[in-house]
């Protein structure tokens, strides 16, 4: 098996629950060696089923996910 230049990272949700706490929801994804060398943090919008949407009063909405370390 060949060595890959990619690394697993954890994408943590910035969404909040009804009580105002972080949801704790996350995705895992891979980033390439070239992106890692740039020194930037990955950030994208995805669906968080635990995030509370104040406009509709329901759970589940699209929120920003920010790069973190895998524990």
C-alpha cells in the first residue's frame, strides 16, 4: 500500500443547541499535504442535525464546521 500525503482531520460544528451549548457534532475528512503546508484552517458549511434553528423552532440546520484535532 502506498503512502499518502493526506491527514485525517475532525470538522467540529459551530451550531448551538436550544440551551445555547455547542452540539458536539462532527465530520471527519482528509486534507492534502499541500493544503497543510499553507497553514490555513479548513472551514465549510454542512448540515448539523443537532443544531437548533431559532427561525423555525426545529432541530437541524446548515452551520459552519471548523477544523480541529482528532482526539
